[in-house]
C-alpha cells in the first residue's frame, strides 16, 4: 500500500507542476468517467468524447457532483462518435495525452453483432489514433483486453504470449494492438496498450443483456432476483477494481520508463465465479436479509468464454510503478456501497 501512496503522490505533484490537457474517449462510460473524475480531482483540463452508445450522462453528472463546480468547469464534453473523423479531430485539438477507453465491450455482444464491434473497436480506434497524430499528441494510452490471450492455457498470462482469439471482440483487441505497433513505427507515436482483466466498480451498468457479472449480480441480489452462472462455477478470473485501472492509465500516460507496448492490468490473483457469488451475496446480505440465502442457477457455458484468466503484473510493476490499491474483497465492498447508495437516491 505504501508504494501506491507514493506513486499517487508523485503523480499528483507532477500534474500540479505541469498540468496537461487530456482527451478521454468513452468519457461517459464506466472506466472513462472514473478517469475523468481522477483527472479533474487532480486539477487537470479534460476533453470528454462519447456518443452514449454504452455510456450515460448521469455518470458525468455524478463526476461533476463529486469533484465540485470549480473543477467540473475544466471538463469540455463533446457528444460524438469515435468513428467520425471530424469529432475526433475536434476532440484532439490542443490535447497532450489521449486515454482511449471508448469501445463496444462484451464477448456475447460481439458474437451477435460482429460488425458493430468491428466498427467501434477497430475503425474507431484508427480514427482516434490518426486524430491524435494530426494534433501532435505526445502519447495515446488505450484499452486493450485480457481477451487477446484467447485459448492460451498458461497462467498467469504473460504479455509476450497470446493465443488464438475466441470471439470477434477478442479479435478487435488483437487488431488494435497490431495497429498500435504499426502506427508507433510509421508515425513515431507513443502508444501504450493496457490489457484489462475484468475491471469492476461504481457506475458499471448492472442492466441489459451484456451487463458484466459483478454489477448484474449486485443488482439482482438487491432486487431478490435469480443469479445465473454460465458453467459450473469453477471458472476463475482476475477481477480488478476500477481504481487500479485508473492508476495504471495515469502511470502509463506519465511514466518516462514505458519500455513495452502493452501491460497487463489486474491484481495477479484468481477468484472463481462460485467464490465471487458468495462474496457478493455476503456484501449485499449485510443490508438485504433476503439475499443471505440466495443460491445461483447454473447454465451452459457461453461461446467465447475462457475457463481461467490471471494477470502477470510484474512488467507493469517494474516499468510503471503499478501497485494495485484494492483487492477483490475491498473493491467489492466499495462497489456494493456505491450501488446501495444509488438505490436509495
């Protein structure tokens, strides 16, 4: 924990001494809004770009309320699509660093509609990077995914080895990394990819057919509804609280020792879905008695899902000074508290 405090203190000092103008794509989304909040709270000027395909204006309203009126005035929001070159050029003008978070997530969504995933995740990626190039942006940090490891069975996942993509979503993220490598060489750009491992936290959408498992289960247990596990519950994931992802983005954006093109962002551990369900049930059950005896319903495994995932984070620790501030349990507590407060609002 001391390393995290020291890294954040150094970041805050450096940003205070040399404030920058940042572009956050997907600014109204889950991770994007967390980054906007972190930057505004550090006195930075932020341009946010979002088309509200998966983000919500309420997320930015929440950010403004949390940072206060004075800091909120440093946010310039542009409603636009990353596939629109004019919107990207306008957003990138005068920007020092781009944090590219906009994408269509979800493996099942990509299997149902691969064209939409390709358009947002590949065409949009290219437009954002080209706009950054034309605007003279110093560095682009972009969201990749642990999905790029595909069918590689080795654990923990090491950045230098990936497998065969198991879904259109995974393929789009592999393509992003290929383009990033080409653009870095061709245009002399600094591009850093962050391979997220199951990021969760406040403002993550609990509703809809493509909702991630943690917010969905929290919402269902709060409402007394059935929770489903696809598979037998032994599948495991490296669940990573959003504050860890924020830390990784800021470090990747500011570090002078970025020696590799991609970094894993996780906690370095594994939690099975069965264990995760019990942990969430315990958190929700503290306030909702009817959740305490809930049991999951098991369904067939879904196409494209990998059985196990775990991040090796030594590269990010060594190069960036990354040190996760939250483990799964502490992150779940903060997440459940946020959803409970939102329910009562």
